[in-house]
């Protein structure tokens, strides 16, 4: 990663994306960084640069000065170093060609060593002296313009222009003869100012090159688990306007290390919701196709399969608990324990609607009887669960409320004769609503903590479910347990 840019900032630039591409097909994870977000990013970059640019060494300066009576004095300034830079005022705005950052009223502190020597026809020996000095630079101004474009799916940052200007400089000598003070100031003031004006833009250019190299080497996919990865290649060039910096990325899940050049999900450009009313730093929007692609990957990997041998009401996993509903099961296997072999029979259907996320999950449920150490499959029932979740963010915790909309069952096969499916469905539906659903909602009420990332966390986040999109509007702040620098 670039020396001046924390990993969080690179990821912020690369992954926060928005519905800005003018082509027909767009990315599936979208966001926008507002002016407030850009200002926050700018302050972090400048604060980091204040510490990382310095110390900055300047080249040696030598000069000859003619002084009346004395004659020609040979003077040199060496070990000139910018020790600190302090920025008090800066602005960021979107220009026609890119992002423009202006720094004004900054100050800098320098140190240097100086020496002089001279000889004259009326002096038999050469005279010399040396010492050190501190230098205060006032009214330091820096301006730079950055361009952003997409190259092979990665964000490319280029420095279009960079300039630096020094308004004033004062030099305080330590050691040596004070009567040469004014001559030293006159001799070196302009050249030190010029050296500062040359050195800072070069350092900034080097930092931008490092940042660009880091972004170009950013992976095209991010592993989520050992099975799945997310395609984070950019779609189209970033867009700049007066209100925000907008990007757009693919965002779909695929099997890990599997080529993701072609995708079965082709979304027509559409609005993903707005955060303007909330006046947040950034918006992150996820299209429902992201969840569908994840569902498909895990289904194809045969990971939607579970053996259930513990439930909130454990009596349901013993044949005695079914003796009145399925008497032939209890008669053939009295007081035997059971487990449930659950297999998703096709990829779940996921839809994001206003204020909720709906999921339809088709399951094949095989009831196994544990008889004398043997696992005996006795019944296979096809189940379709239609449920929804209404999510929200409280602080840094993702919470929600789940609801069972519909529950249907049908018999696939049975080794114990015909079953009264209506009775079984009534019992299972009641169990889901009175036992399982309250348990799930208890977990959702407790919620899941959104972890900080590289020392930063979401602040005052809001979550909105709209047609086909989940939108998170949030500010960003240093996490409480982390320091900014």
C-alpha cells in the first residue's frame, strides 16, 4: 500500500461505488461519496501527509556575496531539512478534469547548517565561521489536481497538476558572527523558498505514484469464505459532479478462483435510492442480485445442506412426539430419536422490497430414525418457506425482525405409508411460529456487531430497503478503540 494512504482509504476509493455509469449495464454494489465524505477523506490524507512527507531533505545551496570593505564571501547552506508541515486550511472541489485540492496558509519549520569564508588582500589569513539555523516558512500554498479513471477494472489515479508557493520566510541564525546575519538572509532566502517550492510537489508526485500502484495491484476479487469470492472490478469510469464522487463495481459472488468474466445477472440501469436527505458522507447500495449470486454459489457448491439433531423443543426429534400425528412411525420405531436431513432443492429466491427482504426457500426434508445405531430414512417431505426480514442499523449493530409469510409442504416419498399432511403441516407451522421464529427474532434483536475496518467505523448509519436495493447511508469516524494516526 502507499506510504501516505492507509488501507482504509484505498478501499474507500475502490469499493464505495454508485449508479453513475451511463452505459446500459451497471454494477450491482453501488455507492456515492458525498462532499462531506470527500472532505473527511481529504483531511485524513492531509493529516497523514503532514507526518509522512517530513523529514524532507533539500539540496545544498552555495552562493557568493560581495560585502563592502570585506570583499567576496563564499557562503553555503547544507543539511537543509523540512522538519514539520502544519496545514490550517484546505479545500476540495470537483473540477472539469478531476478532483482539485487547495492548501493555503500552511506553515513549515526547517533546519539547516551554514558556513562562510572569505579572504582579502589586506588580511594575511582566510576567515571562516559556521553554525546552524532555524527557518520558518509562512503562507505555504499547495494546489493539486487528480484525475480518476478505470483501467482494466481497477481505479487509476493520476496527478495532472501540482504547484507550491512560499509567501514568506524568516531565518534565525545560531552561532557564528551576528554581523553577517542580514547578508545570510539575503543570500539564501530566495533559494530556500525555491527549493521548498520544488521539493514538495516532487514528494507529492511520488506519493500519488505509490497510491496508483497500490490501486492497480488491488485484487479483482475478495474472498468471503473458502468457497465464495466477490468480484470487485470497476464498471465504467468514476464520475465527478458538484455533490459527490461516484463509482460503480460489479459486486457479484462467484465460486472462489472461478472466472467471472461472464455473469447470468444483467441489470438494466436504474436508480438505487438516495441519501441526499440524510446528508451522509457515503451511500452503499447492494442490489438484490448480489444476494442471489451468493445463494447460487453456495447452492452449486452443495453447501446448503444440514443435519439437524437439536431444536428448541427436543421432543420433536423423538418418535414419541409424533405418535398422535404419525402413529405408524411411533408403532414401527417406538421412542427412537430422529434427526432431519435438510437440503435446499434449488437456489433460494431473494427479493428486496420496500422496508423488507423476502426469501423463498425450497427444502427437501428427510426424516431419519436412529434405530439401533442405524440411520434409517423413513420420509421425505418437500417444504417451501416464504419468509421476510425487516433490517435496520442501531448504532453499529445490524438488527431486524423476521416474519413467516407462508409455509407449504408436500410428500415426496414415504416408507411408512401415507401421511396426513394437513395435520403435519399444521403442527410444523405452529412450531415454526411459536418456537423457531421467536428464537430467531431473539437473535436478530440482539443483532450482529458491524466490525471496524482498519480503525474506522460507520457512524449514525441508516438502512433503507427499497425496490431491488438495500441502501446504507452513513458517516465514517475513527473507531473508539483506535487512534487516527
